[in-house]
């Protein structure tokens, strides 16, 4: 399942542009990692909110896809930014809360990965993922 997820991620031009990596993918959840670099920061030196939001959205969709199949789209999601995105990387971990036949509700936590390897919660999100077709 991880190899298929990595293949799908690699087919996303925007994810390639940002440098996103899939480090786990199973029915239990997904983990996406995004190494931080200057181009992803806003004017105060924090990860741009759009970058944090992208990572949560993509992780939610992959989580939904683990239950519904790979042909899925985000129907909606909500994100709460809890602290600025800092550190060497951001890691998003998402899992399915509930899955029906055509929609899944998923949650995601995004963490700052600090230089010493510790993690601090940066944002949390919840979304609805819909099967296409």
C-alpha cells in the first residue's frame, strides 16, 4: 500500500514541487513529511499557512483513499492552526474516523519536527473525503 501511495504522491506536480514524502500508508493511516526550506516560509520565518494547509489536506485525502480507493477528492475540511510552523520539517498524520460507501470523515494532526527530533503539534484538521464516480 505504501508503494502505491508513494506513486500517487509522485504523480502530483505540486507535491513534487514542495518536496513532500510519504513515509507511511496503511489502513491505519498515512504520514506525510515535508522538509522545510526558505521558499516555504512566510515573512516572519514560519511555514506559510498554505503549506501547512496543503499538507493536512493531502494527508486527509490519502487517509480517505485508504478506505474508499484511490479515486477520491476532498469535499471539505477545516483546519485549526495551533502554533507557527517551525523546525526542520512538518509531519502530517491522518486517519479515517468513519467511512461509508462513498464518503469518509478523516482527521489529521500536523507536527513541527524540531532540530532535536522532538515534535510539537502545529495544526489539526478534519475533513470529508468523497469517492469520485
